[in-house]
C-alpha cells in the first residue's frame, strides 16, 4: 500500500494523457496502474483535472519583488513564490554582475538546496558574463567578460553551477564551453551575434541549448542568417522560448516550433522581480527597471525579464501554436529534465521523484506536490 495515491483521468504518461493511479511512498513514485486500482493510506482524486510531472523552469531571475542578482539571499523567498505556478524544480538565474555576486549566489544556493516545501533549486544558471557586447539586453555592458581561469575552475570543481549562457563567437568562449561540459554543466548560447559556423563550433564543444531564442541576438537576414537563422537551422540544440506575448510575437513562436519541432522547444519564464508584483520600480541586477503593463523594462524600453510564471508560458504556448496539452506540458517538464540529464524528474515513472503539478482543464495550477508532499493548493 502506498502512502499517497493521486488518481485522475488525465495523467501525462509517456507523452500521452490517460487515466491512471500514481502511488507514492517515501517521496518517490512506487506504482503506476489503472484508474482506481492502487490502494493507499491517502487518496487524492483529481477527477477530470490534469496531472503533470512537476514543472521545471531553467531561467528564473526573481519573483514577488525580489531579484536574485541584486540579493542572492532571497533565493528561498523566490522559490516559495513559484509554488502557485506549479514549479517543483528550477535554476535560480543570476545575470551579469561582479564576480562577488556570483560567489554570494553559490553560497546561498548551497545553504538553500536542502530546504523542504519549496521548489527544489537544481543549481545556478549564470546568464553571462561571457556575452556579446553587441547584444547585452538587460546586462551591464561594462561587466561583460570571459571569467578568469580561477573562477571557471571553481564552477567546474563545485556542484553549484548547473547552466551557463555564453556567446560562442566571443574569443576564448569555445574552450570555456569544453571545460564546462566536461564538468557536467549545461551550456547555452545566448546574447549573441553567432553565425551558423559559430553555433556549429559551440555544438561540437558540447553546447546543447539556446537562451531565449529571438531575444538579445543578431537578427535573421536571408544572406546573413545570424543567431536566429543559425538556431532555426540546427537539429542539435533545444531553444528556450519566453511566451509572454512581449518577447516574441505568436508568429515567431509558431515559426520556431515549425522549424525545430516540439522536441526541441523548452519553455522558460525568464521571470523577474515583476512576477506577482505591483507595477512600479524594482531591480534586475545592477539596473533599476520599471514593471510596466508590457513587462519589466529598462529606461530605454529594453525588456528586462518577464512578469509571467512557467504555467503562464505553458498556456500561452498552447494558445499561440495550437499545441496539444501533452506537448505544452512536456516543454516545461520532460524536455528541461532531459537537458539537465535528470531521469528522476520531469516524468511520471516508477522510481522518479513524486513531483507533480495538478491543473484544472484550463491548465490553471491547483496543487503543487513536491516529493509526495502537498506544498501548495489554490
């Protein structure tokens, strides 16, 4: 008998929705069987709602008025704010900042990763500082640089850095990619003017992801494909998409899906302090930004992260593209889990962590279950 049974008519199993019982014991899924067949001490009958693997966000800068780069000590506060959005695992994201900020983030991650009752931080995502000066976005240009050898050594030796975004055309970055990948770090190309040849070199070195396709990168031209054309032409990378209606038009999202295929799409929130916060002034790293009705922006109008959660991204992606429920949820669960090499999350299978997101038929989050425990309910 399982400790907990989650029972529903629409459970995402092997890419398909079907009726099933999910048995949970000791924080792990220990049985999956036909609807109404698993016995348990506690039964949560979700009836006609949807049971998804817990949602995973690879790029989240902050939430509820708190910014991780400006204050890495707010990591657990941000994590708690992600619970209503169905997040069970995430990568706290630190944008380009002084080295001391990244070092503080490492310290805070190590003290926070064992916390219970909040989405599990899987490691840090350092977005920068090895980015293109031509495409800084909301990163301070004066701080863009390839990290020193000793800092890179620390990233590779430790267990805190899980993903790094780089511009592969910048001198010294390809060897950096090779070192990070050898240490088990996911490397992504972003804030970049890369050509198709640059992307090929990055992929050969081990890069597997592209950070927020369409944003902060060289534009497409039919004789100069740029970073966008390089990505859309590749079958070797997964592209991150921000589906908030401001970072990319629906037609662009549909183009990415058509060119790359659903298996090569990963949804991210790129959430900032603006998520679930009032309109007004807040921070993103070294910048003061204004949370506006069209998202957080620098004084010159540059977007500075988003104000959506990963659940919003799932709903928006489905609305923009006509994707199935299964496809949209996979882009925020199994696809990011695969990128991180994690077979214990992102899928509902026996032996996996009992991280589950329960949604209503409109894909609104109603319950967030982490390690078999109910962490949040609407």
